[in-house]
């Protein structure tokens, strides 16, 4: 199964955000290259909110280009067999934490946001990643900083997309 086929399957099984889910599926039906950065109409990305429920904190990255506190994530790569694998790879690379595990149940939410031309749109499929006990983060060259934030501080530093991702993650955890 190709990554494109996996993305279609994952999105068909995702039961929330019906209108946005439909937009993602229409995009993939119309663009065979819709998983890749080179797709000028936009492309699917994969991300994960790194969370430590035992400490009540999330790890956010200060994105080098956007200069915003965000979850870990980014572009799919040819070696990614699934969207889950892409999200886990991105979270591991950007957090420096080995042994992350994705929260069961598939994507937590979808987020479509504009990006500068030539690509125009990111169609982000967002997961949540749980840290192993004793995890230690390490900053990557894609980030200006990494920082743990208590749940109640996220809204003060991050945009609404990250806040909604945290809210949905916490709802799934409870």
C-alpha cells in the first residue's frame, strides 16, 4: 500500500470534522502527488503533539521559520509507509525523544492552514505522542527552542490549532 493509499484509508476511517475530512479526500482524489511538498495545490502533512500525561505537560517546538510554538511535525517523506509513521518520525526527529508511542485511535484532529506560495496549503493530519518514562528532549536544527508547557499555559503561547489539538488529546486520554 502506498502512502497516498494509506492516507485515503486513514481519512475514510476518521469520523470527526466531516467537512474538512471531505476536503482532504477530495484533494487526494484530485492530486496523485497530494502527499508531497512539490504539489502546488497543497499537500498532506503529519504532526504529533508530544505529551507527558504523568507530568501534565506538552513539549512544543519554537519553529525556526514561523517563530511560533507548535507541535512536532512536517512533510511526509518517501520512506514513510503510513501517516502514523510520518507523524512518529517527525515527532522523534524534532523532539529528540526515542521511544515515543502514538496515542491509539488514529488521528486526533485535522488542521488545514495556508502556507506561502508555491504550495499554498498544508493539510495536516494531527496525532498525539506519549513520552516514555524518563524521556529527555534534544533540540533539532529545525527548531529554535524546545520547551515543556503545563496544559494550562499552552493557550498563552500557542495558536488555536495547538490549543484544539491539546483539548482533543486530553479528551481522548480521559
